[in-house]
C-alpha cells in the first residue's frame, strides 16, 4: 500500500523529471515538447504540499472542529473526476 508521503514525493519527483526532460538536449525534441506541454498544467510542489497539509488537518480532526472547517473551505480545486472539457 502506498503511503501518502510516498505518493507526494513521487508526484513532486515526476514534475522534476518532466522539467529535466523538457530541457535536456540529449532527448529528442518531440519528447521535450511533450514534457513541456504536460508541465503547463502540472501542479507546483508548493500547491501539492499545501493540499497535503490541508488533507492532514481534515483527516486528523472531527467534523465540527473549526480547524477542519477552515481547511475544507481553503482546499484548492486540484483535480476533476471528469476528463472531458
């Protein structure tokens, strides 16, 4: 089972890897272009870590706790369950 810290680290490292690919002259241009295209909408580490911090608050507090309610109200909309535009 993947732990949240492992998943967070992997997503951040994937972004780093895409950045490296997009800049490397050792990689074919079509791959560099695709990596750069994917990065346009890839979340920055600070956004991911902020969402993770809010997740930790939400999952470690009880309903009605003001910290939980504040975390829910400040939760960024990161992903969609629908891949259609």
